[in-house]
């Protein structure tokens, strides 16, 4: 069986909201983007993603890039809530900083 694409398919339920979106946006799109409902949904998905990214804050965009590139996750805690470690810091022992970083990450 031949498929039009080598990529996995994604099922979309044609509920009343999707039908309305297809009907309202069809005349606004390029004919190549409306040759089928699947092509139209793809075009709307890509345009919607661009709109979301354009409207995202700079911090959100930076977090998304860091997550994609390095697998970084945003912290769930606040360093300001940590009590300072007891005693004088040792320049050769990174354990307190590592412990603080793990706490902020929620690990």
C-alpha cells in the first residue's frame, strides 16, 4: 500500500468547531492549501504555530530553544527561598551549588 507521505499520519476529528474553521478559512488560503481537508489542516497548523511563536514572550522562546537544544527544563522553585548553607563556602566544593540546582529543578 502506497502512502502519500513517509511521515506518520495524525487523525483529526471533524467536529463542528473543526468544520467551521475549515469553512471559514478555506476562502482565505491558497488553493494548493485547500486541495483536501488534510492539506488545509496542515496549513492552518503551521500558520497557527507561527502565530503562537510570534506572540510568545522572549523568555518563553528562550526556554523552548534551550529545551530543544539541551533538554533544559525551567526551574520550579526559587533560589530566594533557600536558606544559605551553614558555615563558610569552600571554593573547592561545588556540592552546595549542585544541591541548590537540584532543588530548584525539583529533583
